[in-house]
């Protein structure tokens, strides 16, 4: 997962961890751990984040699945 790219997208869209966690219906601490690299993001959570941020399929793939 490219957590730096996710952080950049959040910054460009002016989305905070709190806002994203509420919109994506993900626990704020879980999202924080994903962004810090403490835990991996599963497919379900990646899908929720991508939907909440209205990411294109290409961008979502680059963030969550590309190596």
C-alpha cells in the first residue's frame, strides 16, 4: 500500500482522518494505524476509503494494490 499517496490525496481533497473515518465508516484509530503503516489495509477497508474519497479505479489500484 502506498500510504504516502493516500495522504497526498487526502491533503489535496482537504480531508482529515476524522472526516474520512466518518465518511468511510471506519474506526478513526484503524485509519490512523493504516496511514502510519502499523497495520495493513484489507480489501473491504480499501474499498470504503476509495469510495469515500471518490477515487478513480486507477488511483485506488495505485494506492492500495500496486507495489
